[in-house]
C-alpha cells in the first residue's frame, strides 16, 4: 500500500503510461458529459482535469496540486499546449465553480471501464 492509497487519497508524483491511460484518459461518456456542461473550448481542459482528478481522489484540487504528468497527458489527448496561467485563471473562475457542482451531481461508469477516449 502506498501513501496515495490511504483513506485520504493524494495524487502520486509519478505515473506509468498504463496508470495515466486507465485513470486520467476521458471515456466517450465523459466526453459527452463534458460537451453538455462546457460552453466553450476555453474551459474544456480545466473541466476534464477537474473531473478526472475528482474521480480518482473523491475531492477537488486546483491545478497547482496536479502533477505535471497528468496535465501533460490530458493536454496531449486534447491536442493543446499546456498553459499554466490559463489553468490558474480557471481555478478561480465562476466556470470552475459551476463545473464542480456538475461533477458532484453526475454518475459516470467506473474509471477504467472503457478503453476508448474522446
């Protein structure tokens, strides 16, 4: 058992490719949910980070608490460059607060139940 697997989970500092794929790649269902919640492309990346880290931890974290490996992995999937300043703005935005409420209220299939991504 690792410290990240305790009753109060934390994000690991290093990941292998399988863990990133299994835990942090959005499924088609999650992408569909994202499309219904997010109004524009500018907040899509922040929403996906919020969703995937909440699924893993059971609580919300800000982008400065998310390891680079996770951010880089999702940015690669989304085909966008990482913009840390944009993530900081997202963290304090009204959009994020709306997204947090949406994520709390949804029940999606369990992590790792699908192999396809957006």
